[in-house]
């Protein structure tokens, strides 16, 4: 039973992270473009498409996790996205750039140091742990997806038939 409670908390927590992050980015598309550009990883022709797509990917993942539909798949996609985000933060840190990650809106040049980057990476590793948990244990209460909600126990099914 405790595994399902942890799964519920991880599912709702990760959903909240993606929804907040995505909505803040979607509400400020110009700021999101600045944030993506600040990483200096993409050619200019890809900056806007990535900046315009990322918020809606995050919102979609958040909604899937919130309602409990395709939890394992959403968790795997979340893990992949988090690995990419952790990688780009490490890249920025290694290249000596000083930017706000733009993870929850904003972004661009900022007065940050290694501790800021380490904190962002640690936070994202925590989110990655939640996604990993949900990949292994996707079933939780209040999930709508058939592969995401707990199965009824045999006695409960028998009682329902009566």
C-alpha cells in the first residue's frame, strides 16, 4: 500500500512541476526564447521552435501525470527530458556561462555561480528520481489509465458482483 501512496505523491508532484514550469513558459514566449538562446547550444533556426514547443510538452506531461493516464510512458518521457535539461545545465556550467536556467520562466544572462548550477542540478535529479520511481511503480490511486490505476483485489471484485 505504501508504494502506491509514494507513487501518488510522485505522480502529483511531478505533474505540478511540469504544469507550473510549462504554464510560466507559455505565458512568456519571448522570455522563453531568450532562455533557450542563452544556453548557446542550438542554431538560431532552432531556438524559436524549441522555445515554442517546450512549454506545451511540459504541460502535456503534467496533464497526463495529473489525471493518471499513461503514467509509465509520461514518466519515461519526463526522465528523458530531465536528463537533457540536466545535461544542458552541466554544459552551461562547464563552459563558464552565467545564465538563469529559465526552468520556471525567465532566463537569460544572470549573476549565478557554481552553487546555483549545483542546486538546479540537484533539484532536477530529485525530479528524475520521481520519474524513475513512476517508471517502475506507475500504479497509484485516482489514476484514470488502466495500466496506471491499482487493480481491484479479488475480494473487492467478488463483493462488487454481489
